[in-house]
């Protein structure tokens, strides 16, 4: 394709993107296809001869789009927002067109300098401590754009590990760093993201998981006690992760109290993960939750989650840039240059090659301005509070989290299995998309406002659809109860159920396979759960632990009840054969 071909088809692709965005509500939010669908539609071998771009674009619409989950659909309420906007897309297009590999100042001076400036803009907009701002920290602090929050956590953990090992080694040079790995131990809340656990695996260090309180916040007294116990056992606490805006319920850890604990142990690096909610600090009224960041050694948040910047872009700031460089610096001759005072971002992360990510963030901040970005975040908060009010108004449902931002965790006041069924029906319809979580041991459905242009109508329409699915399930529950032998308590329940049982069920229950698939749930035994090493959440597949003793007790009780009913009315008779 030459420049003129690119001009022609580039305009067509821009038109396609505009039409897609404008008419996205006409599509189902998520497919209901089975794995392997695309293999049936595409040839097994790559084409030998060039194909027409018109055919490629047509196949994209006819074969690829049916398998796409539309993260920027008005009825996509799963996970957290997938930040996206036209200015961000245009910035990314220019980054792709330039094609610079921005590993050092010499490789692309503009990319390096713009990233430094934009990261300082961003830090100031969030009200971060001055220690994180390169222009205000005497050259000690600063930030960089990484690919994801997982990458930020890993980079900070490796840096903390390097610092701790250097302290343990002292002036000794003969002992390899790996000798000290069994001595190191990191800490994270049970509600921390699973990427912390993955980082610990990759860094080959132990991870201590700290229980959370009823609101999903790390229990600081347990953290303090665990650290003391480990020190007494001869271990070296070196890394603590706190979370602002947990994946499961958007809970905020108490940074001040955790920071004070970390401050008492010189070997600890205190990292704060704010992948989604950290962006809310752009609002002065949300900075109540950022108190304590002055204790932190590092902080990350993702503009690609909550500030309209498309993936990938995760902002990471550290208090001491030299710690990063000491841990990650590899400086072969072919990468060296004469500008020693300039920043080389290859020393700030894992990869050598880096994209010009700052360009799209620069476009977004300038196009919307801080006032526009604040209005966007405030709208999401207001709509989440609207949904919360609708749920609380219906006695058949309950809200299970503190609603501070765009996430509401709700459920029917029924057993977990019925809430799984509700979510499965919602997702199987393709008209809405949500995921579950576990909050205080209860299966909940996460409803997160994600659409840039979301309105109250989108929220009320979604709630009406949720209620319609729920009423079918509640009707089935009422009919099940009606088929059981009546008791005084049962008769009361039946009378109440008639309020919502005005017509026969209109939907059949999904098969077990589809129910598990569309409710994103795994059920495992307690033995398996306790033996597996993964215990932190990833925000999309709640594990329901089956209590074997309780299950056996239920089976025995049901068996006894069955025998009792089966033998009812049957009298014993003598069958003494000797008398015959």
C-alpha cells in the first residue's frame, strides 16, 4: 500500500470508526459464541497472494466483529472502564505513524521530554506529594508510563527487592543475590489484585496475604502483627502493597495507618496501587482517600481505565528514581550516548523498547482540559449513585459495597446460586455485560459505569432489564417453594411471592455449563482451595469454596428425609418362616 492508498483507505477506516462509535448501541454488547468460532470462518493457511483491502475490511466486520466484546458500549458494565476517546485514538495513530522506539533520550528526544512533562502535569492534577514530581523533587522523584498496573507492581517489587538485598549484603560482593531470596517477604491485602501474587512469583519471593475487614480494607493490626512475627522469625519484610479502589468492591485501604507501619521498618518499600480509583484524585473532594501517600515509595494509576486514554498507559511514580536505575540499569555500549544528564526511560521499566505513549495522554489532557476530565469522573460517580438508589429502593435486592466511584456491587436477597443464574441470564442475552465478585463471602454482581457519554437513561434502562431477568428467577423460586408441603411459614412465603408471581415463567433455566460460563464462576472444594497457591482476585472469576462437611451433612439430611417419606404409611409385618 502506497501513500495514496493509505490516504484513501485511512479515510475509510476513520469513517468506519466514527460509524461504529455512533451506532454502537445497535450492537449486542457481548457475543454468545463458543470457543473456536473463528477457526471455522478463516482459512487454515495465510494467503499467498495480496488481497484487496476492501475484502479485508469487509471480513473484519463480518467475521471479527461478531466475536468482539464492545468495552465502550453504553451497556457494558463489567470490569472497570476501558478508557478511550477520539483524541486518544488520534494521538496513538500519530505515535504509530512516527514509529519511534523511545528507549532513550537519544532515540527520540521529544518522546522522552514530553513524557516527563506530561507525568508532572498528571501528578499535579492528582495532587500527589511533591516527592513524586520530577520538577519539584530536586531530581530524586519522577514517573514513567508503563504498559499496565501489573507491570508497575512488578517493577516496584523488583526495585524493592534489589534495595533490600543490597542492605542485607552490605559490603559483601562474593555472595550472589539469590542467596537472600528465601529471607524476603512481601505483604498484600486479600482484596489486592492478583497481579501482586504474579509479581511475587516472578520475583521469587514469599507473599503474606493479610485479611480484610468487612468493608474490604486491609486490617492494619494484622499487617503490623505479621511484620513483627516475620522479623522475630528472622525474615526481612521488604514490600507492602496497599490498594485504593480494590477490584472486587472498590474499597480504599487506609494509607496513613499502613504507611506508619511501613515507616517503622527501614527495609520496607510501600507501594500504592490505584489502577482505577487513583484517577479520581483529580477531584479535590476525592483526595480524602489519598491521605497517607506521603508515606509511599511508589504509586500507580491507569489513565487507560478512568481518564479516557486508550490502552496501554499506566502511570507509575517513585520517590527515588535512583532506586529504579540501580535495580534495572543495564548499559551496553550500543545504547550509550553523550547526553548523560538526560532521562533514559529504559532504566525505568522492564522492556527496552517503549512506545510513544505520552503523545495520546497529552492529546487527551489538552483536548478535555482538567475541567472536562473532572466533569467526566463526576458524571460516572453521580450515575453510580443513581443506580445504587434504584437498587436500595427495591427490597428484593441489596447493595454490598460502599459506593464512592462508579462501581456498585449488588445482589438479590437470595442464595448465591440464584444470583449466579441472574448474571448468567444477563450475560447470555448479549444485551448487557457484567461480572461478579465475592464481598464478605457473598456472590455479588458488579455494575460499573464505563461509557464516556453515559446518561441516567442508560442506567434506568439497565436496571429495568436486570429486574425483568430477576423476576423470572424469583418466579421460579416461588413456584419451587409452592410445590413443597405447606407449613405456616411456607404459607406466608407463598402469599408474599404472589406479589411477583403474576404470570408463568417465560424463560427456562440455563444448563449448568452455560450458567457457569456466563456467571464467570468456579466452584472448588476447600481442600483444593487451601492447597493451591493462588488466592488473590483477578476481578472476573469468583471462586466459590464448597464445604465438604456441610455438603455431606445436607446429603445425609436429604437422604433421611427421603427415607422417612418413602416409608410413611408402611407397617411392619411378621415374616417368621418358622411359624409357617
